[in-house]
C-alpha cells in the first residue's frame, strides 16, 4: 500500500472514531436530559397545577379560619360583663320589703363585760327596705329602722340583777346599696345613734333573711333579720 493510501485510511478511521464518540456523548446527554424534561412536564402538567391550586386554597382557608377564631376570641375577651337582670328565679328584687313579723324584723343580743358589772342586752325592731334598681350585681334603694328597742340587764357582784327600761330608737330613710352574689346579699347601714350595721342574707322568692352585726362604742350585738316582700 502506498503512503498516500495509508494516510487516507488513517484519516477515515479517525473520522469514524470521532463520529462514534460524538454519537455516544449526544445519546448520554439526551438520556440525562430525559428525567429533567419528564420532571418539568410533570410540574407543568394540568394535574400538578390543580394540586398546587388545591393546596393554596387549603392554606387560604386555614388562614381565614385562624383569623375568624382570633376575631371571636377578641370579641369574647372584650365583651362587657352581662348586667344582672332585675329579677331572679322569676321574682324581681325591686319593691318594698318589711319585717316578716311586726316588731321582730331584727332580733339580736349582746354582752358587755366590765370590771364592776356585766350588761346583757336584747333588741327587737323593724326594718323597711325599698329596692328601686338592680344592675351590675348591685341593688340600690333606701332603708330605715324603726322601734329598735333594747332591753339591758345589769349584773353586779353581790347585788340583784337590774333590768333597765327599754330604750327605743328610730331613724329616717337612708340610701343603701346591696351587693349581689348568686342568692346572697350583703349591705350596711347605720342607726340614729351612729352604730354601724352590717347585713348578710339570702333571698328566695318573697323573703330576704340572714344575720346582722351592730358595732357600737359600748359593744357589739349579733342577731338575725327576716323581711318579706310587700305585695300589691
């Protein structure tokens, strides 16, 4: 074979080898690109778009629900406390309340121990309570006491007991506020002599009853009270 023929053969072999390498490289590139193209096709498919839209809608719905719950909680936290109605168990507190038994709306007793004598006393009297308004756990009106009569018995060592004549007092009507907690009422007043009176009672139907304490300069007195509604 001549030298020229040999060179021609070598060139042909090189060209063939280069073409084979290029073909293999191109095939490999297409093979690697296929998954990416498949992934892009899946991502751009209508089904994928629908799923993404559905997820977005779900997120928006969850956000709206959370916002609604926050608004409800804020409304509940900022809502004013409900006012107590002017009635309980179908019976309004508004009205006039007087001693359940005449002269015995208040009944109490007390004792004072001094170095040279002991004084025991009892008290009976009437209460007149007029409730004009009930709102926000407070009942307001006026209260008065009449014929609060106290009988004292003085005991001294070596001497017979001495029973003092009844001392009776009354006072004009004064403003009063009653605190309401469930069926419990607490309120305070003052006698004409300046003694403080505190009441704690319960109301049921047409009766208010409970206990009282009178705090005076000469001692305390504890007792009970009972009032009934005046019916028209």
